[in-house]
C-alpha cells in the first residue's frame, strides 16, 4: 500500500492483516536479509519522498532483527515473530511523518514512516459474540537514514519502535494523542455524524480546541462530521439544516432544549440519537473516543459490526464501590474500592464475557486478582482478554475525580 498521509480505524480494520503461520510469505532467496516474511527488495512508496527501502547491511539490519525477535506482550513467540514480519512487509497503513533534519553537510537525510495494522488469526471464529482468537493492533514508527552514494540513494541505518494494543479504544487513543499522525475527512460516501452542542454546553467550545479535537476523533473513526450549535439565535437555523441535510447519526452534547430536534431525527427511522450529558468538559473527549467508533460501527475488540450500530451501546455499570482514588495507565482507568482495597477496571474487549478486572496494589504494581462478568461476579477461569497480569504505576496519572469513572 502507498502512503497517503492519513489513516482511520475503519480502514485499518477493513484491511486486517491475516496471520496464517507464514504460508504465503517470501522465504529463502526471495526473502530479505532480515529473515523470512519480508520481501527481498522491500520498499515503501510515499507521496513526497518516493520509494524508501529497508537497509540490506550495517547496524540498521541488526537493530531491526533485534526488534523482530523482541516479542509482543501476551502473544505467543511464533505469532509475535510473524506479526512483526508482516508489519514490515505489508502494513495496512503507511504514512509519512514529519522528517528529522540530518546533520548539515553529511549528504544524509532522515525519513520517518508510520506503520499500522490490525492482526487476526486465520483460525478466528466468532460464536455467541465471543471471538476465539483475540485480535491485536500496532502503531509503529520506522526511521530510515538515507545517504547519497554516487548519485544513488541508499538506506544506511534504520530503527523501529512500536506500541501494541488489544482494544479499539487503546489504538484510537494512541493515534489521537500523536500529533504527527495526520487525518483527513473521508469521502462523501462515508457516514456523517452531526455533533450538536445543546444550549447549556455551547460555551464548552468557546476559546478551546474542542472543535478540532472532535473533528480529528471522527476522522480517525472513519466518519465525516459536522458541528452545530442549538442555542438562542441559531436554534432555528440548526434545526432547518438538520431537516434538509440529514446526517447518518446525531450526537448531542448536553440535553437542554434538544427534545424537539431529537424527536424529528428519530422519526425518520435512522435510529436513536445519542446524548452525552456530561457535567465536566474535561471528560468529554475521552467519552468521544469511546462513543464515536461505536457509532461508526467499530466494535471494542478491533472488529467491524456487520452493519453500523444504530443504537447506543449500553455498558454495564461499575460496581457500587466507595471510589477513593483513580489511576490512569496506558489508556486504562483503575478505580480503588477503599472498602475492599481492590482496584477495578473495565475490560473493553469482552473476551469470554469478561467485563471487568480487579487488581491488588503491591509495591507500586497492580497485580491481577480476578475477571468479572457484567454482574460483577468473579469468574473461576484463568485470566482472559485484554489487560496484563501486572501493571506498574510509576508513570500513572490521576484526574482526582474517581467517582466520575463509575
């Protein structure tokens, strides 16, 4: 695939990379010096830098080999090695990142590429809403040092770094948080969501980057977006625009004065409107990261719904705990129950009907205790799904509002 400087989750999931044990990849004389699975003369086509090649010798080869053998958390070694190779050989997305200036006078240049992919097993099966082989995803950065040698450009060195994810929310957050990841509005055939600020929430968009942030999350979710305001002088104008230019989905921020407009939309048979009735502006963008992919038809476990979701997904509530503290670690939120002295977090992937996980804090590390279903009942089976057995909290942050996560 050629780099087009933009990406979105629907595209990543639609072009999922299959893991089949290496049945169809280059081996032997057809393979790169890095090993089986990577084309011998592997190059990446980019719109502004032409074709960029992997190094064939030197320290970059050894560096990339070490990365290919470094494994992936909670993924079997043989599957991890194949995923690394397929990431380099045929990622679903290749996008140029802003270049780094090389030392002047050296005749060298440094190019950076975003490589991203969602992986699925060839043995994947879906039964009763459960997936047999959980999917996982990667967001990686490939850095190439180029040198002019006799008028010919060669790759003299390379580095590869990557982050791995097992939920849609985590992948979206990583893409959204990286300012170098470019997005753009999808084509006119894509779904459109109209985001409408209710009268009591219009001021949330004043003097902030809220407008641009919502657009970016929508584009990353593969949707077009239009932002409107339902208040005062522009109430009638907004209502008329919604009547004449009907969106695929309608999402209100706040609930004040929306009843008539909401009823008109739902009467057209496009499904229920969605409402985010938040009391705090700072939590709104996190909720958008949860909500917009679901509206776009993207499930929490890196799959697409067979048809775009038309109804709001109802998540089971967190247990009625005495929430005394919260920790934010790698896009997950852990809430302390001060009575039982355990930490609760959601499992967005829902493997084996797991909805929550509990942890105990020991020596600055959260240690997994149990998986729990939607009724908060502990499962008797071993650890499943997303999340790790041990979670270091040295770099954790806290919003100071633990009850807002229940």
